C-alpha cells in the first residue's frame, strides 16, 4: 500500500536548539539527479548574530573544561555518528560503498582529533631558554568564537574543519555546504544528542554570500575560516571585513580531506600565552 512521504523542512542549530530562521525562508534541497529531498532553512544575518551570541555564551564553559573532557565529548560524538552511519551514507549518495567509506573517514577523523585534546598543548607549547634567572613558558589558548564556511565535502570536510576548532577550546558558527546541507543538518542532530554543550557548535544553512560577510564583519568573532568559499570576490570582501578587529583568517585552499590532517588546523585558531616567572620564588 503506497503512502505519501513526509516532506521535511529542516531547521537551524543554534545554542543547542533547533529554531526556525527568523526570516521564515527556506530553499529546496535536491539530489544529484534533481529529485526533491527536503527543504532547508535559509538563514538570515539575524540568525548569524544569534549564533554568535550562543557561541560566545558557551565559550567560557567549553574553554574552561579540561582537555581530557573535551576529548571524551568528541569521542562520544564519533560514537553517535557511527550509530547513524547508514543515514549519513544515504544523504551523501554517490554509491553505497563510497559513501560508507566517507562516513567511516569522518568518524575516524573525530576519534583522531579526540585523541589530540590533551596532547596539543605539549606539542605546541614550549619552555623557552632565557638569559636570566627566570622560567619562560609558552602555552596555547583558544582564540574564542570562530566563524567557519564549510567546504563542499558535506561530511568529512565539515568534520575536518569543525573538530580542530572545538577540540582546542574554541566555539564556532558554521555555514554548511550550500548545495548539500543535509549531512550538516543530521550532524547537528548528532551533536544535540551527544554530550556537547549547547552553543559550542552552531550550524546555519543558507547562502554563503549572504552570511559570510556579516560573520566576517562581526566584532565578537575572533577567527574566520573561509575554506568553503569558492568565489574569489567573496573571499576578498570577507578578508577586508575581518581586518576590522584583526581576526585570524584561513583562506580557501584545495585540500584532500582524506589525507593526514596534521596539527595545522588546531594551531590556526590558538593564541600563545607566554609567562615569565622568577626562579626560586
């Protein structure tokens, strides 16, 4: 017996909740064959501002958590993603086997970054030799709120830019892949049902050109990752806006998301604090 399918209109993910866009707008998401899949919310700049507020509110608690605890939570996210492996493969499309391999790579990437949580300070920090009776210690600290324009790879690419930002104590606002937002939306549901505090990751769906410049210009955003921006003019506009409060900016580059990521992305949104202390006191 045939039945009507339930047509979905997915919401945003802000502050641990799933609000509708304040604009009331949405746009259709289609498969590679042009078939209708669902409607996704078309986020506005007001939604972007709300997401930044949520990320800032979550920053103190998340950056103040122990690195070991952050690693535990990322590992829990990987566990939850594993439980929805088949759903993610369906949303990625492009052949069942290839899609499952991409999902498995995203799970492995989360586990890999989870393992770095309590090690990155030892690798990127240093005890500096000085010509005097002092200890001189450099330690990495999170920058704050990071705005991320996710790459076109809707799951592995997404995880590969979000995980290094949050494992080091930052919070983030993510603009999902414009053409393939469904894996990002489902990933939001994974985050909401894991132990990740609300506001640490906020996911917006919609137009890069509409959201990215406002996030770049936002004075309470401390870093900007433009990895997913394909338009050179939009990149330049965002870089110019980001200069107003000296944001750290990651420019768009072609990356092989299946390659060993190294520590580069974790280091990108860290600040180095150096402390001097007299010897013998």
